[in-house]
């Protein structure tokens, strides 16, 4: 229901802005821009879906081999102590726990191409446990909140863009990104956990959280003690090696079990193709709404109004230069990426605005896209409080990004 109101809101606001611009400033071109944006956004949504088809077919094929080879069940046992507390509705040692374990691990390492198809597979398995087929379950909401919070500890892509644009130390935003995305995830889990009456202070949850903090602290020390570009290069190499090991390990496990690995892969790949087709209308719908909102100029007015209010309050407004990236991030990954690059090109990659744009880009995920993609893949219509809590986590992450940028570079 929340997405329904927001989607309608995009069009109503766009129409209102277009009417005002036409009547007051005589800018009737805005209607042409809006119409063009609908076609462009629809085409983009379809192209994204087609691009996902190959990736989904690959990874769901690999996942099917992992399931029949016993790897997923092993991951389920490893993740049971933590996921049993965060997802109490899921039966003990259910295979979906193993898929979750892989999804979160891929996200932590910044392996988006692997994380997305695995996440879609998780939603499919959670739907099989869902007693209300059109309504998001508690487990789905918790899984969605963690994904939308964008917990990523190795933001390789952002470091690459900074290096290409001539940053003196491309990896100097690494630590702030880790801290900001950690804040976003903590807020997401806390909000959903309190709503679902989960005992978040249980040792089974506190110990893994302490391990993540220790890992963050270790990465901070590593980046401060060594050459940051070299460390970032090693992180990229590690991620690529890990992907190859996962694929080969799954195939080896299947051979060990004596299954027909090739036919098993084909069966999983077919499911990937079906999932890609299913999400096309949901993805096109949300991208068209966002495109109309942007084309009308409503996004520009929102940013300019915020800057004016900050100035009236007497606060420092230098960070406003990164506000377009902050506003766009929950709406569009490619759009926010383009705005991040634009901020670095105009203000400089080592400016406060350039660095903040990078930190924001690495702090959260594209919430609207993720929700439309994941829930759309299993035809969930009633998402309950998923969007509200995810956006609150985004807001916390953005606030942390601004504070950390001033702390490290202000």
C-alpha cells in the first residue's frame, strides 16, 4: 500500500509542478520532458531486467547445484545461531538460511552481481513459508531492511571511480563509508527488531555484531597502516578469487554427491529466467514514477528548498552540494552514481562535497529499487512497514555520512 501511495504521489507532484511551470513561466516543454521520461524509464527498466536475466540464470543455476550438493544446508547450519534469532519464523536448518548467509556475505564484500540473484532466491523460499501470499511476512521485512540498509564493507566500485577522477588518495573515504553503512544497518535491524519484538541483546546476536565491529576496526587499521590503493587492489583480487572459489566449490560438491551437475544447473537457470520476466512490470513501474518526478523539476525544487532552509537556520550548507546524490540514492542506483561522479567532477574528488557524495553512495542501497525488485519477484502487494523503516534507516545513514565527512575531512 505504501508503494501505491508513493507511486501516485510521484505523478501528482509532477503534474502539479508542470502546471505551475506552464502557467507562471510559460514552460510547456516540461510536459514533453515528462512524456519522454516515461518512455526512457520504461526502456531502462526493461534493459535492466534483460541484463539481470543472464546473471539470474547463472547464479540460480549455481545455487541449485549448491542445494543438491549439500553446500546450502552447511551454510544453514553455520548461520542458524544468528538467523534463528533474527528470523524466528523460519524453521530450524531450513535451506533458506543458507541462502541468506550467502546473500549477506556477498553484500558485505560488495559482490552485487552475486548478491541480487541470491537475494531473489531467498525471497522465493521465504514466500513458500509465507501463509499470506500477497503480504510480506516478518522474515521478509527483516531480510529486506538489512538489504536496503546496504551493509557493504568493501566499496570497490566507489574507490575505482575516485581513482579514475584523480583523487589524491582514492581510498580515504573507505573508513567513513564502513562506519556510515554500519550505522544504517544497525538502525534498520533495531527498528524492525523492536517492531517484531525480537530480543536483540541476545548473545547469539551480540557476538556476531562484535565480530563485525572487530572486522571494521581491523580494516580501519589496515588502511591507515598501508598504502590504501594497494589495499583496495588486494580487496578487489580477494573478491574475485572468492567468487571463483564459490562457483568451483559448488560444482565440486555436486560432483561429490554424484548429481548431474549440468542438468541441475539448467533447471536452476530456467528458474532464473522466469524470475527475471516476473520482475519486469514491477521494475518498470517504479522507474517510470521516479523518472516523471525528476523530469518535472520536482527533484530540483526539493533540493533548492532544503538548501534554503539550512541557510535560514544558520547551519553550514556546504554539504548541500551532495544533496542530489542523497535524495537520488534511495530512488535510483545509476542516477545516484551519475550524481556522485558529477559532484566529483564539478567540486573535485578531494573536496568535501566530492567525498560526501562518495560516502553517501556507499552508505545505503537503492531502497525503492530493492523493494520493487524483491517483492515484485514473488508478487507481494502488501509490504507493510518495509518501506517506512528502510527509509528511516536510509535517513540515519545519510545523517551519519554528513557527520563523518565533517569529522574526517571538514
